[in-house]
């Protein structure tokens, strides 16, 4: 027996429109789209050239239409009639006027309407000169307001239709006369529709631009508010701890030779104040980190739960402070709790800096209905006592309270000293930065 025959099978060709390889002469769709966009932009940049091309096209259509007889034996027949010289002149004038339709639409309409009226009265056989008047009427409707469109359109339709029906060689009910009425009405209606659509698109774009500008302004406002808040926190932290460091350093320098133990204690307070300042600065600046950055701060923001610790730092700096609390351990919102702590901190810092070495301070925290009232008093009589509204500390306190829809009252006390009184609502409505007083 011989060797078995080897049967080779042909691979089936793919059916359908799919090809394994693209044609070499195929033009990518993106290139065609780009070419069309460039052509569109070029035409928009040269409207006179576009209108000139339109005028030439209209002239060709009118001349071609003048050779057509709609009443031939076999229906619409080509070449059974020939326009006279006057019709050719009128068609040329009407088409030439369309080249300037964007520059003077009403004048172009008047000219094309005049030549159309002349054709209706004298033309035999009639040529489609009214085509130029229809396009001119469309331009007027697309570029003017609706009131002008109604007035001019009604006048044009009435004059041209009336002339065609009364002065022409055909009966008034002929289809050519009715076509004049229909096409002039369509031209005015189409132009008004295009104008309305352009106005609608422009309004949408203007609304989108305004929304984008509003969004950008809101983003800038929020950035400014965040910068202001961080600046307030930095001021409060730095001012408080630097004031304590300054006092303790002065004490250490004064008693260094005679009482070294007290000097060491003062320097220990300086070191503790410096460490606290660094920790609070690290926590405040850490808010600027991104969520994925390492070493993000995990320590909670300071609040009234640290009031005793805060008062202790001033005790160590030589400022006697008495604290009275009647807030019944009310849980405070984070923003209110931080603001209350910073107000007490800044007020006591001002007492230590301005009220004199013999001054005493009193701090009270009271829950009154839906509000928390913070009061800081001192009996200092120094000449550098802080005045109401002066300094960045009082400005920062006022901004904090205003942002929480609260009220702040500061000023000298009768008989000497200074008073800071803040009312913070527990359910505050945050205000915009521009609303701060």
C-alpha cells in the first residue's frame, strides 16, 4: 500500500466588512474631521469670501432655474424657455448684492426686493430672481431682533406676493405666485429660528462661563479662609509660648547668680514652653500635608479639656489665674471648642504681656442656654494695657468668633483692667470670610 495522501485545508477567509489589513488609500477619520474644522474656521474668519461664494451659487441656481418650464407637456422640462437680457441683469444684480448681506442686511434686502419686484412686473418669461430676496430676508431675520423681523418680513411678503399676483402674466392663483408667498415666509421663519438658537447657545455658554468664574471665586475664597485660619492658629501658638519663654528667661537671668535653683526651674519652664510650642506648631503645620504624606498629625486639636494645663503654664510664668466653670461638661463642637481655647489662650497672653507684673486674671466658662460664654478679666493697670480693637490678637479673636456666628466684646474695665467676653453658639452657622466684622 502506498503512503496516505496528505489533505491540505484552506483557511476560510473572513467574511463581512472586516479586513485583516487596512487599505493603503484609507483616510483616517480624525484627519477628515481636522480638515473640516480648519475649513470651517477659515470660512468664519473670511465671511466676505463665504458670502461671495454663496452669491455665485445663487446666481447659478437662478440662471439654471430660468431655463426650466414647470408647465411643459411632460411636467418640468428643461430648455423650453430662455430668459431675456433684462432678467439676466436682474439676476446678476440680486446675486451680487448677496455678497454684502452681512455688512448691510436691510440695504441688501431692499435691493434684492426691488429687482425681484421689477422681474415680477416686466419679466416674460418669469425668472427666479426672488431667490435672492428670500436669502436676504433670511439674513435680516437671523441678524436683527424679532420685532424688526416681523415688520420687515410682513412688508416683504406682502409686496412681493401682491406684485406677483396682480402684475404678473399668470393668474393670481398660479403655483409660482403661491411659491413666492411660501418661500418668503420660510426665509423669515428660518432666519428667526436661527437667531433664537444662537441666542440660546450664547446664553448657555455665558451661564457656563459665569458658573466657572463663580467656582473659581469660591475656590479662591476657601483658600483665603484656610490661610487666614492657619495664620490665626500660628499667631496664637507663637504669641503664647514666646511670651512665656520671654518671662521665664527674664526670671532666670535675674536670679542666676543669687538663686541658681530658681533659675534652673525657670529654664525648665522655658524648655517645657519651647517643647509645647514645637508640638503645637507641628500639629498646625501638619494640616497642610496631603492625606498620603507620612507623619500626619494624630494629636487632637486643643480644647477646653486642656484648660487646666493652659492655666498651669501661666501659673509657672508668675500670673495668678482663677478658673470658674459652669458649663456642666457640655460636649462642644470641634470648631467651638478650639475657638474657646484660643480665646482664653490669647486673652491670658495679652494679660501677661500688657497688664503688668502684679496683675491677676479670672477665667469663667458658663453654659447659658444654647451658648457658651467665655469671660477673661484682669485687674492690671499697666500703661501698655491693650486697647479695644488694637493688635493682631484681638483681631484674631474677633475673626474666630464672627466665623462661628458669635459675638465678642473687649474693652477696659471700670476701675482698671481689661475684659474679654465671647458668646459662642453651640449650633453655629459659619459665615463667609467677607462677612467678618
